[in-house]
C-alpha cells in the first residue's frame, strides 16, 4: 500500500476512484433529503426534458449547463453524468497533485487532499453547474508558469464569466490584483514589506471593500444587493435558516460594503455557521475554517517566497517556478472568496460553490508547507553554524553535524506513513468488517419482516387547447402534490381506511403505515403502505388511494374550486413478494462498511499513538544519524548471543561483517578507535552488538580489546563464557587495585582481549567519569587497533553518557518495534549534550522478510554474501518474533541482554 501512494499519478487515480464511488453511493441517499442537495440537478434535468425552450423557461446559467450535458449526450443518463462529474473534479485534483509532486504532503494538505474526493462525490457527481468550473480549473492548473500561461489563466476566467457566470469576470480581475499584491516586496516609499498573516487578511478586507464599492458605483445598488435579492424569492423565504442575511444596517454604500466584508471574513472564521449548532453546519463550518485559514497562511507563504529572492542565503530562496505556481494556485481561491462575499446567498450552498477551487488550495497549501520545512531547515543549519563557531569542545564529525542540522526537518510522506499503519494493522480492518457484517446479519434476523405495497395516482387538470395553459396546468399539478401528500398521511384518511377495511389497528398505527410522495417534477403521486403482512399492505394501499381520491373530490366540491386538479387511479397496488425490510444484504454491507471504517480509524489511532520505531527512516528523521547496520532476529543469535566467525558462514555473521566494513568508512578524517556501544533502554541488544562487533573485527586480523563498562548489569562474561574471571576487571582498575595487564584476558578468538566489568562498585558513575578511566582508554587505544566498550543504557543512568563522552565514537543500538521515538529522541539529546561523537545507529532484532530468493533484513539488508549463505542453508535460520529476539531469548535463569 505504501508503494501505491508513492506516485502522484497513482494517488490521483485512487482519489478519483474514491470520488466516483462516493458520488454513486451518496447521491441517491442525500438528494432531496438534506438542504438543497439535488435542487440544481433537478432544475437541469427539467430543462433538458422539458418540451419548452430554455429561453421560455428563463433559467439563465442553468440553460448553459443543460445545453452542455445535452451536447455530450448525457441528458437521459444521470448515472453517466455522475461519473463524468466525478471524473472531471478528480482530474482537477490529480493535475494539481502531479504539478506539485503531491506525495510528500504535509498534514493540512493531506487532510485537504483526502477530503476533496468526498466534496467532489457529494457536489459534482450529478448534473451540476460546477462541472464547467472544474474544467476551467484543469486548464488553469495545466498552464506553464510563464507570461503565456498567466494570460491563458486570465482568459479562461474571463470566458467563464462571459459564457457562463458573470461573477467569474470579477474573479479574473481580483486574481490579477492578488498576484500583483503578493509579488510586491517593497512599499511605494521603498520600505521592505514584511509578509504576515494579518497583512494578507487586511489585503482581503481591502479587496472585498473595493469590490463592493465597485458594484455600488457600477449598478447603483448596494454591494450585497444581488445576494439579498435572490433571498427575497418565495422559495428562499420558505426556508430562511441557511440564508446569509445582512449583519448590520447602515446607509449606502457603507452598509452594503460592510456586509460584504463581514460575509467574506465569516467564511474564514465561520461564526454564523457554528452558531447554528446543527451537525451539518458545525461540520461545514469547521471545514470552511480549515480551507480558508489554510488559504490565508498559504498566501502569506507565497508573499514570503517572493521576498526570499532578496535573501543573502541561497538556501532560503524559493525556486521562481515554484513561487509562481504557488501564487497562481492560491490567488484563484482567494479571488473566488472575495466574489463569494459579494454574491453567495446562503451558507448551505457556499461549500458546493467552493468545491471546484479546493484542488488548487491543496496544491497551494502543499507548496507552502514544503517552503516552511525548507525554511526551518535553513534556520537550523545557520544556528548550528553559529553554535559550532562558539563551541570550545572538540569538533564534531560529519555525522554529528548532520544530526544537528536536520533534526527531523526532512520532508516526510505522511500519506505513505498512514498507509503503512493500515497495512501493519490490517487485521483490525478485517476484524471490524467481519464484526460489523455479523452485527448487520444478526440485527436483520431479529427484525420483523415488513412488506411495502404502492398504488399510484395521476394528478391532472381539465383539458386545454393552449400550450401555455397546458404548461401552467402542469406546474399547478406539481404544486398541488405537496398538499395531497399531507392529506394522504393525515389521521382523517387513516380513519377512512380503518373503516373501509375493518382493521384492528388504531388510527394512529395506520397513519404511521401510510406514506406518500412523488418524484421531482412529475405529476404521479405514489401512496405507500408498509405492514407486516403482504396482503394487508396491498389492500391498505389500494384503499388509501381510493379514499384519497374521494377526499380530494369532496374537498373540491366543498370549496367550489374551478379548474382544480383531480386525482385518477394510475396503477393499483400488487401483493409484494419480497419484504421491504429488513434488507439483510444491505444491512450486512452497511455493517461491514461501518465496521471496516471503525477498523481504519482504530488502525490509524494505533499507528499514531504507537511510538515504537519500525524503520530506519524514522530513526534518521528523529536523530539525523545514518544507519550503519542492521542485525536481524536469527536462531544463531537467539540461542547463543555470540557467533562463530571462523566456522561456516551464517547470515547474522555477514551482517556484523557489514557493520565492521561500514564502521571503517565513518569519519575517515578522524577515524575512531575507541567505540562505545550503548542504547536508550535495557534489552535493546547493545551487549550482543558490542561482543559480536569485537569478534568480527578480530576475525579480520585487527587487535581488539572488548571492555565491559556496564558496571551495574554486565553481560560480556556470560555471553563469551570461556571461564572468564569476573573477580577482577574494569572496576578494580578504576579503583586503583589492579593494572590493565592484570585484568586483560585472552579468549579463543585470535586478536581479542576482554576486560570484564569486575565486582560491582557502589559508585559506578564516579569511576567512569574519572580521569583514570580516560587514561585507561588512551592506553588501550595505543595497544589495540580497536577498543569496543559495552556501555550502560543512556536513559536509566548517567554512566553511558560519561563513557560516550570519553570514547572516540558511539554506536547507538535501536531495537526494532521496541524502542519508542520519545526514548530515541531523548537518548540522542543526552548524547549530544555531552558532546558525544555518535557515529550512527544499529537496528537490532529486526524481523527477516521472505523474498523470492532468500531473506532480507528490514530496512538494511545484506546482499551478495549473505544471500548466498541463506540460499545454502536449509532453513536453520527461521523467522522469529520480537518476543523471541536477541534480548528476550536468554535461557531461563540467565540475565537479560542489555
């Protein structure tokens, strides 16, 4: 899964597929049920199917988009139109992601990228006016970042205004102004402009005020006239909850201008939406705050990018092409925001209208986050240089300098990280899906079966010879359907049905069984009855239709309505063969999908909260240190902890040989000979690394002294065995009770001497921090090619930092899937504070992955020799879990590895 999201094109395709699926599933559910969902689609369909001309219907821009769909042959294919709209919206997002190499997205841009397919599926996977805007956005995103490209961008916006919606011409003008403002680096007086968020906000306030004033001057109407005029319509006044009304009443032109400015600002800080306290408006309010606050911050980053051209530091200068692309991607949405402040009539449709420009916001925010990362890294580098010039301690090698300069500032593929979480804990998703499906099945099995029967009535008027009268009659019939629905679900009709059929149910129960409705823009009324018995449902539906027809006729006679609409039977209800509920398969699928979604959430939460290190990249991000070795979990180390480098070759021995080779190429100018091996916490494999590294060096002809400096929990003697004496050792030398020659012991491995820890002293830290210890290391470095020190863990005690400061170099052991990022960061900090020369990290207990030709270590593999060794072996080296790794596989009764 991580590889799938490593390409912007593949990522775009996946998001596009998600948009199509969301659109096809959600539109049927939400259309006509929530707010204005489906209203535009219904109007467009009405135009395309109407026998009257679009000009006679007077639908303005709806006629343009209706002609567009008709020209594509999609007038009678709503599903194809849904797929087409989703593809166009997803293509716009895909083009933007490719232009910005949108795999290494920051957190905000990643959230925007993942939620954009949801918006596209909800708002564009249908007959919609926004599809033309998305086509324009595709053109804008594709254009090169030169003057020709900018001309085409402006022309595209103007064409949208001339041929489609006039306000896009205003967007074109405001776009040019924003581009000029963001590119300015000095004021008219020559003072350098300091890009800030507040400056961008004031620019937007000024542009909104100027745009509102221009509307007043050009039309003589208040700046917000077109919004308020739309909202005065009868249909709008029937549902005023979502309308954007005037916030203040002041004399014109001040009143209109102030209201335009306030509306624009309330899109950025959506207090009116949040104040409604409904789930829908709370959700879109928070999302509006996310996109427009991010847009303002991206605008600030764009201005800083232009200003970076004057920076004396080359590393701070943002590439010109990237700056121009970021400016384009942010200027279009900000210009649209100004126009929304002028014309947007209601909060509910605001997000739908903004959906086509959200892909550009994704690109702008991604580039802004990338610039922020680059700037932070540059500042850290400059600060490190200043610190290095003033430090009085010895010069740090290249690896240590690297650790100070990066410190996690490298770009990170967050999407790949989250995909890795889903892969690692995929069982949670499967378990959630299975559990949800079982719950859906169980709930369906326990439900009482219900059957639904439907009878249909035709709503019509008296015959007329005039086509205009026919059209007015059709509209009257559609208007009356709502009244008939109310009558059909009334207690009066339910009482008639009870009396007609002699039912045992109460009037209230029968009323709840009856529902009625009609498809949009039709004159066919459906009466549905749901009952636990199929025959009863059929009889009640037919009776309800008959009683409704009689009631309407009686009411028309009583009121004396002339030319009133009437009902006529169209289709009688039939006995339903299958229950309408529960829909077992649907419930199983919904339960499975809900369970899988909970599993995804659980996997992501588990991944985010799991601080254990699982890759070399994580280690390098946290510490900035290179990975110099990887020690896999194998039976050879699990059983003995010590390898025989003179015997038959084994995979683990090859890994230590690679560590030996890498060690020789670290810091060539100041080659370390006294090397301490430590870890953050006990049980991370440092003692195994130190012991086998010493054996590997000795096997290559080097003279090596292995020193057990873990005076609290020594392990070297127990690992090597060979009857090593522990009565005397390092502690006795440091206490002045013995000399080096008295404690250095030979072992079977040629060239290797061992100094055990000796008796446990009461004051290990004082001994290891003494001048005698430094002198001992200096003397050993004169006598041996390498001195390998097994030090204590860093975090529990201070012993390790004292040893690290005295050594020429330090190897930091990090246990796979055990060491946490917090522990690693603190360990790195502690070593850095004492001026330790950290050579790199060694990953221990890494699981082996089976490939087509052998086994490879996780994150750092052995290649030629190790592969040949593994192919020669017949399975002696088996994969082991972390619990059976280096540290935890010690025989009962022995000390745990440190």
